C-alpha cells in the first residue's frame, strides 16, 4: 500500500512539473536570455495566487527550465 501511494505521488509530482514547465522561446539561446527568462519565471510564479504546493512546483519548474536553457546555451 505504501509503495502504491509513493508511486502515485511521484507520478503526480512529475506530471505537475511537466504541466507547469516553462516553454523555451526562440530568443533564449544566450546565457543572458536564460537568466532573464529565469528571473521573469520566478516573478510570475511568486506573483500568482497559488497554494504552497503549486507554488513549489512552479518554482521547481522555473529552476529546471533554467538548467535546460543553460545546457542548451553552452
């Protein structure tokens, strides 16, 4: 039972992160663009009227998007 609940929670977190993953724009190929997008993503997430769980997912998605952008920029 614990394993099923754990797997369901992991799936839910990954699915939620995929839903809120920031979309990469065509101008985000430089490192400066990545930092600008990350800053804007965090501002939008912190400015939204969301609960603590959704806020955590949005901020995590911003950080993941930032890492992917930096990976593609280099």
